[in-house]
């Protein structure tokens, strides 16, 4: 198995598919850490991204595995996936008229490779068969416009963003809640920072432009 996305998220699946690189999406069994056990938001999303990737990397040692995690942060407090309509409405009201951060981590685990036939060159490279872990963090700063509880509830009932950190889908109707977005990578807001991820994949010898393994140790 070549490239694995350690996620059952349809959002991340759609984002990775944009690159045209063949991959398999599998759900990891990793139990995500929470802010109670790891209060630093950047460390939390990075640890969760690594945990998801490691879970499948152990099962598929010949694959390159991608893991990702995301958290909305307001006043230093992590807002996870709301899960219910009432929690989603409450999250949106907390963010209304304010700016918050959306942190999205990506981890890539595997053995750096090269094109077929590398043969003796690979055997002579002591790093070729060593498992490598690489991570990156994308930070976006989002400002929501003021809105009422009725507007928040109407949005939640229409788009059902119950599995989204911050309780919104900016790629859909949720964009109507915002005044501005700025940061490292707009794709990170949806769930997978493609700019950073492409850079990590190149370190593993995967060229997203060609869809093939390249010689980039």
C-alpha cells in the first residue's frame, strides 16, 4: 500500500484527492487526546496528527501515512467538534463578533523513497530504510461577524456542522458567518493544510505534481 490518509473525514479525503495522487483512506483506531491532558493547542493537534499516522504506520510499515488534526481556539480555550446542535449553537455564539484561531496540524510518517530501480543507491544510503516522522502546523485567524442566536441556530440546522471544530463549514454556507480570514493556508481551514503537506510529501520522495515517487530524500 503506497500512500494512506489516516482519516475517515470526507473533507480531508476530498482535499487530498485534489492533488491527483493515488491514496487509500483508512480510519485509525487512535484515541484522540483532549485539552484536559494536553492544554497547549499547538502541541495537542500535533500530537493527535502524529497519533493517527503512527497507528496506521505500525500496521502498514511500507506505506507513507498522513495524519491530521484541527482545533479552534478562542481565548486560549480549545473548541472541539460540538457533536450536538445545542453545543454547536453555543460555540458559534462564543465566536460571534470575535476573532479566533484555527490550528491544523499534519503529520507524515514513512520511509523516504525514490524511483523504481534505485537499487544499489538505496542500499548504500543508511537513511533510506529508516522511518521518518515530519510535522507541520498551519495557523489561520478568522473573524466572525456579529449574529444572533436565531441566525446561529438557523445555520446549524441547515448545514449540520456537528463534526467540525468551531461548528462551521467555511467551504459551504458557513462562509456567510465571517468577516475575514487570513493565515497560512486556506485549505487548512477545511481540515488538511495542502501547502504544508505537499512540502512534507516531497521530503518523502512523493511529487504531487507528477503523482510519482521522486528522488527527494
